[in-house]
C-alpha cells in the first residue's frame, strides 16, 4: 500500500497533528515502508500456531477468596475528615 503526501496531510489534519510541509514526503515514504512490512507479515503461514498471550508460559498464583477483616466501618471512617450516618461526606463536584 503506497501512501502519498496528500494522505499524510489528511490523516495529520484528522489527528490534529501539525506536520510541516517539508516533512510530508519523507513521512509518506516511512509510512509506506511500514505498510509494506505489515503486508510482508501477512504472508507468514500461521496455520496450526496457537495464539500467545506471553512469550513465557506461566500461571498466576491464586489465593483463597475469603473475607479477612470486615465490619470495621467505625475504624475506617475515623480517617475521614467528615462522616454522617456511616458514610464519607465529600464536596459536591457535579451540579
């Protein structure tokens, strides 16, 4: 896929990126090279290859999902500058 200066100008305008006029042609060549590389990758035969999420096979350690320290709302609310009826009081930020 060949990219020209007009396409770079249009994409830069849509992305709200200031690209000087003298950089349009070099950038078009760079982007064309990137697209050629991507097209080259598309030619690789990947049939029978499982998708990977990591280069190293690893499992995450799991822990038991148990409640260990609940029911201490008084202690938690003691850190608040202001509380009412067991809730934090914060300034209103949305009208």
